[in-house]
């Protein structure tokens, strides 16, 4: 077995490497860097000074993670079904859109 020290300013972890080269990262570290998400990968960089760096590689940008959330994806599928079934309205202008909203609010007693 080979011990690999994973070092951060706020935490220190030791990950064990099996004889086949597999390295298991602690669950807390995997979760914090979203490496427990489907499709997540780790980039391995060997520096000239011999230090091995592990960099999380996500299947999508971190600032777009909300879009790939299962709840959001379910809403996207529902919206697509509405489009396919023709349960949508289109408008030629923002004024037409707002007028339709006001009309529907009035019909529902919300205006």
C-alpha cells in the first residue's frame, strides 16, 4: 500500500492506494468537491517538484450545477412535454404577454 497525503489549507486527509493503483478519497472530500456526482472525474497533475495534485473535473460548470439537479431536470422534462403537446402560448411582444397575464389573473380572481 502507498499512502498519499491530500492537503488543503483547511483540512488534511490520507488516502490509501491499493496495489492496483486505485485511490479512495474520503467521503467528506468527495462530497465537498462534488466528486460523488455521476460523471465527475479527477485530473491528476504531477508537478516538477514531485508533488501529485488532484483536481476535480465536473461534467458541467460549477455555476450551472443547479440546472443538472434532478428536480430541475424533472421540470425541464415536464416543460418539454408541454411544448410537444401544444400546451404553450407564444406572443409577438412583451405587451401581448403582459396583457395575457393580466387577463388570466382577472379570470382567476387574482387581479
